[in-house]
C-alpha cells in the first residue's frame, strides 16, 4: 500500500508550482511526473483522471485532497459530493484516518 506516497504526491502538488505545472500539462509530462512516485496502478489512474471520489476512498487526507480539487477547478460543494459519490461507487474508505467502520447509512448514537 502506498498511501504515504500518494499523500506525499499531493503535498508536493499543493506546494510546488513546478509540480502543478507538470501535472496540468497532461500527457507525457504528467506521466513522467507520476513516474517519480511509487504509486499503485489504482492510485496512479485515479490521480491521472482527477477522480476525487476514488482518491478519497483510497484513503487520501481530505486536507491534501481539497487543494487538489481546487487545482482542478472544482467548487467546494462538488468536492464534497465527489467524496460521497466515491464511497457509494467504490465502497468505504479503505485506509488512513478516514477509514470507515460503518456504512454511510448507519446511525451513530441514535443520530
């Protein structure tokens, strides 16, 4: 599992304008950038597609992920919706601090 590496990528993307430029280039330049990080195929594909919901389910920290959504031009409400849709489409968050131990429909403490 390379959750740490995936989050390290987003940390770099959020702070380094050169990394942002290379990511936004798409194609070969983006591929070369992603090659510098040891990502799983699933992580790499989700990052390449800008799939916020999948990246969230893979365990990415929301503080890192929200900056990626902004880089993609995604409004806040759409970002929140994308995370929810990711859980519905791909299942519960698999790793990290957001790992889900209940389903989205479970009530906790009667709420």
